[in-house]
């Protein structure tokens, strides 16, 4: 996955704003602020800790972590469009003393960087070399540090030709929950918990489809987004596509 692909395809500025119209202000992942809060509550966040937010998007989760827990958050994203908008939103939130945003590739983070917690929401599907990803993450976590991430996953049902085509078009690299757990163990993580959240994902998609009807976008965009959401819902209901939350620790 490259910046050029993201910024010219899935995450053009217009596309980002369309996603935001469904997910909610400052959010670009399923469930918006409510689910962000629920996920953040699975992490051991305490005032003064340093958090890396991989694929920070528009900054919503970073704003919540900093304002609720007093942690220092460094958000990075491969999309320059995302970072540009996030920096603008940061000025509105007045949390400059706790949050910074940088355009960066998480696979190229330097060894001298260290964090107590690494947070990521529905980002790792963009990364094919997950062995390298988890090696880098483990290296920059302090001893006793925690990783928490959610991601789209492969479900129990064999992917249809249509789903395979969708994955290829988006350059997505999906694993099932068991494969993610295996990779985390291989990278040296402990206290690994992987929870299948597909039923929650289905409820979220249904709610977002309802919210789409009053979202501020034109008819053409609304029709396109409705089609995309219905296809996601169908894949989740047929167990082709899943959604899971993971936490793990570094000893």
C-alpha cells in the first residue's frame, strides 16, 4: 500500500468527508465516537503515558484518549490527506500540548521511538507484510506496553469471487482471528486476546445505513455509499467478512 494509492483512490479529500458524514465528526472507522470510547476502555490508559495511534485518520480517537485520560498521543497516517485534515481539527480541539500528527509509514518507525500503548482502528488490513508490522510494533513498545487494534477479518465462509475482487480492488490484506493470534505470538507478544465482534459490526452497519438517509451528501454519493454499506452488511451476515478486536502485551 502506498500513499499515492490511498490519497488518489479510497481517501481523496472528498471520499474522506463522505465517510465522515456516516461515521461522525472526526471519525473514519465503524461506530464513530461511541465505539471509539468502548474500544479505548479496553486499554490501560493513564495520565502521562505515551500512545502511538497508527492510522490516526481525522484524529477522533486521539482526541478522546487525550481528553479523557491525559495521555500524550502521537498520531501517524500514510494518507497525507488525512493528516492535513487532522492537523486542522487539532487546532479546533485545543489539545496541542497532548497530541501531535505526522505523515508517516508505520513500517518505517525508528528504533529509538518508544510508546507505552499502541492503538489502531481498522488499519492493518491495508498492510500486507504483517510479520514486519508486528516486529516494528513490538520493538517500539516499552516493556510491559500494550497493543490494541481492531480490524476487518476473513470470516468462516469461503470468500466469494465478488469479495475477492473487492479485496483486490482495495489492496486489502485480511486474516482470520486465529491467524492474527498466531502472528502476534510469533512476534513475541503475550496476553493475547482476540474477540470476534462481527455481530456488533452488523448492528453498526445497520445503524449507519439508517443514518445515511439524513447524511449531508448529494443523491449520487448517497446512492454509492448505500450500495457499499449494503454489500458490507451482506458479507458480514454471510460470514465472509468479520470484524475483531485484539489486545496484546510486550513482556
